C-alpha cells in the first residue's frame, strides 16, 4: 500500500527544505500555487502543510503566509510519564478516543527521528486524550511496524507503554522533548472542543528504549488553558 498523497507532498516539501531550496525565514509559495504544482486539491495540499506545521518545520503567520520555521530555543524536560499516569497524579480518569490507526511508509521526519530506512513502515495513530471526559490533548504517535506486529489495536491504543513492556519486554530509557506554543488549526480544534486559533502547547518527543534505540516519535497538542508543563531544576 502506497503512502497517502498528502504524505508524499509532505516529504517532497521537507526534502526541498533539507536541500536548501527554502531556508529558515523564507515564505513558501501560496497554497493555490503549490496545489497546482502538485496537481492536487487545496484540501490535500493543506493536509501536507499542516502536518509540516505540526512538526515544527513550517509556521503560519496570520495575514502573511507560511514560512520555514526559525530555530527555537529548547528547554530540557526531565522524566518520561504516560498520559494515564499524568492524569492519575492530577486526580483525573484518563481515557482516549482513537481517530485513526494506520500502518504505512514512514514520513521523512519519522525516518529521521526513529532512525529508520527509507522503505520502513510505521504504525501511525491519532488519539484524543481526555481527563475526566474533558479533551486535554491531541496526539499523533509513530511506532516502527516491526515492534508492534502481532499486537492488538485495543492493547496498543489503551496503554502503549504497558503493552510494549508486557508483550515485547521493552524497557524505556530516555526521551528527547521539545515544547513549542502555537495556534490550533481548525481540524484539531474540533477534537479538542476549542476555537480555531486558540493556544496549544505542542510537545514533540522521541522515546528511546534502555539500549538507546528510538521506538516512538510522538507529537502532542495540549490545550493551553487545560494543561501546563512543570520543570524542576536542582
């Protein structure tokens, strides 16, 4: 099964940026122009652009267009905690709703972050995460197909870390985390029950096993008014 068209466009734009065709701060062509260039509808083109925005590769500026993102200052966060545990610590019941669950070719970003070959496949799942039935976050996780073969969808969507630990003997090691602020797009705003343009905190995380092999690349958009990150420095 080939990758969806918007994923193919995502990869081509990403490759153009990597090759220096557009550099940080550059404004990319308008959606209409790019849609004509790729011979697709503007809706399909917009899906590719929004995926790049969610990944932090591009950024939208109201009234100005879409630009290649500038390098941002990064803040180190300590610890790896599942969403279920986070909600339990807050005295809330964690639940999830699976929006999509699909195995397909890894995007350029997923190949890079998970150290995969160009023909590797990943499980890509989108979930809305709730605390006491209130939407807290929208999560997109990518896991190498080789790691989840034979595991049930219910187990993977209910508690990914616990399932991998129990069924694959996986021991979690460290994680690299980057947090940025953004305005939520229309599609995600509907899942989070907020307005388009409302603030969200985006956490991009690469999780490694105890041997130092990356096994998960996840991008989570947290509702700014319902979630905050806490950091402690010694």
